[in-house]
């Protein structure tokens, strides 16, 4: 599904011009209206069992078809689990998990946008060549020195997330003097770096759950509109995360209602893209949000 075209500007746009229009495969896409990124975890150990599609190709296809039918604008394919303490895998194993799925989607659903969730430049390059359109990097180029040069050469949109350390060490790096100021500084420096590599289409992800405590996650979400000063779309990835299920003292499988509540809050604070496990419910949330806050 291609995001809606919208040529109108708001007062906010005039103060801080937003980079909502991206070129992908010759198509001009507008991210002004909130979009949905459906999670497809091609791993055996992602934190939420309902998103795992590791067993068979048929299992992955079933989830992909479900996401598309329910209104996903983007499918985010990940072959390397980045939950805290996740095991490392080789580049070859990561490619073996994701590339056949990229190929299948490109052949059977050519209109669907594909994001490759990886911090490895080689995997990103292979996936884009197979038909993916976006690179989603939890490390914003910190875990692979070749990533930024690769994305710059590929000329594709880049989702850059804030994280400290790596998936094994990040939860030990949760000390901040002022977490919002530090993330703002991080993104400001990253924008400068991206420009040097020719990366023009950027989406920022504050990185909920990555090197952050639960109170820090909620503080970031409460102030997520601050990141719009950079003039790029903002991704909110809170779906079924520990900030929800640990706060409510439930399991991830029961965290849909909490996810929906935080998705509506994120939208009301200016988030442009929701990365979700449950596309149908996210689509309903956005439909109601669009009624509450119609585009003028």
C-alpha cells in the first residue's frame, strides 16, 4: 500500500520543514499521514512468540499475507533477534533467513514496501538487491563501519535508532544525565554524519527498550514530539514491549490493549510510523486518530 499523497502544509511545517516525501523505486511517497510497519521476525528467539515465523516458509508467508490484508504499509523483516541477551548469528545465517522472504514478497506483492531490519551492511545490500526498499538499523551505523557508506550508495531510506552498546550489553548502559538531551544530541550528530555519506531520506527511532529503563521509556514517549525538530519522520516502536507488560504485570501475549493505548498516545504526540505486531488493531487506531485529527 502506498502512503497517501498530501501537499498541504501546516504552521509547524513552515517552522520546521518536515521531510515527509521520499523517493522509493521511482515512486514519490508521502509519510505525512501515520503509517504502519508490520513486524515479521524470521527468528526463533524474538521476545514475543506471536511474531516468530522461523519454523517454515509457509509460516512466514501466512503472517505476511495477514499483515498485508490488514493494512500494513511496510513489512519489516528481521533475521537477527535484538532482544536483550540475544545470541549472535553469522551474516550467512541472517541472509538465509531473510533473503528468500524478500524475494517472495517482491514477486507476489510488488506494491508492498519492504524494510530490512539489520545492523549489517552486507545484509542490507543483499536485501535491497533482492527487492527491499528501506534499511532499519538499530545501531544507526555504530555496529558496522560499512553500513552508512552502503546505505549512501544504495540511495534508500534509512531508519536510524538510538541505542548504546549492543543487544548483549545495552541494558547495562542505562545511565544518562539528561536522556532527552543526550538522544537529541545523538540524532543531531547522526544527521551530520548521514549527509557526508549521501543519506538523505531518514527516519528517527528513539529506541524504546534499547539501553533504557521502563521509566526512561515512558519519559521519552511523553516527550516524543521534541524529535520532530529534526524535520524527519519519527518511528514509535513500543508494541508489546516490556514497558507495557512489566508495568501491567502481564505477559507479552496479553499486551495488545496496552500497545494500542500507547500507539494512540504516540500518534497524538506526532509519531509518523508505528512498528507493530498487530496490524489490524494499529490500523483501527490510526483510522480513529485520523478522525480526531483530520489533515487540513
